[in-house]
């Protein structure tokens, strides 16, 4: 069975500082991994994905994420946070082995960026 | 290109009534997913459908809830005899048929309130 853990309910960071939002996963086969962002009263927006290849993937708005197979992690990062990055972030996983489309989402991490 | 369209955006029902939530996927997308989100919580998978078929309904409550995605028209999530605990935001997402490594595209949700 697939599962995703986002160990932090909330992350606080000062504007201009680097940010990290943590995610670990569990799947039977190889993972397809995704990060989404949600702003108030809106649906989720896709940020980036890891399918195969380079472990460091770059996405929208300057975000990037590093796939670490040995640690089963896919942490989201940004070198310099903006106040406008404040939002709810979700990590998600699919099991590539089953070839299915079912996606499991983490519980979400709320990011607060302080000016 | 219109995104995923959900309507209504807000729906108020009294206990015992029926709620019908509609979702029109992005053009060319044949996979539809429904999720439920409670305040300050993550997304809970409910059901995954392709045109005229339910593929995975493992997240759907056994009673009162049903979903369909007919050959023509939007996907419908139907909740019969609503109770207070059904109050939540319900999100629909869609994805294209060309591979499970594609991200999902989300609508802005229907916020269901039960009086």
C-alpha cells in the first residue's frame, strides 16, 4: 500500500531564508512523486514531479525537490523564501509498479513566511 | 484551455436532503478523481473514475455516497440524506489518459455546508 508522511504540520521561515518542507513515502514499487500547493479557497496547483532520472527536480516559482531513494524522501526546497510562498503544501505519491493512477496525498504542511 | 470546473462553489443543504456536486474535467482528460478535505486537514481520496467506469472507490463511504462519470456530461458526486459530518470541501481533479506519471489538475472545489 502507498503512504505519504509530512512530519511537520507547520513550517515558519523568514523571508529571504531558505525553506524546506519534508516528505517521506512508502510504495511497493518505484514511486512517482508530486508536490502541490494550495492557496485559501482554491484547489491544489501542481508544482513539480519526480518520475525518473535526475534526483533533483525543478518546478514552478523557484521550487525544487530532491528524491532520495535510500531515505525514501522527497523534500521540497527553495533557496530564498517569499511572503507570497505562504500556503499549504502537499506531497503525493503513486506506485509506478502497478501502473495505476491512484494518488495518495500527505496531510499537508502549512508554510508561513514572515516579512 | 478551461481548467477543471466544479459547481456549485458553495452548497448549503439541510440534514436529510441530497447534495449533487458536479465536475467537468479539462478537455482531453478521461480520468476523474474526487477528494474530501476537512478544515485544516489533508485530502482524503474518495473515488477514481474513467468514462462510464468506476476504477477505484476504496475511499467512498459505503452508504449514501455515489459517483458517476457518464459518457456525456460532467462527473457527479452524489450524497444522499446528508448529515452534519458531510460538511467539507470536495475537490475534483482530472488527468489525461497518456500515462500515470502525469500530474492531476484540480478544480477550486465545492464547499458543502449542512445545516
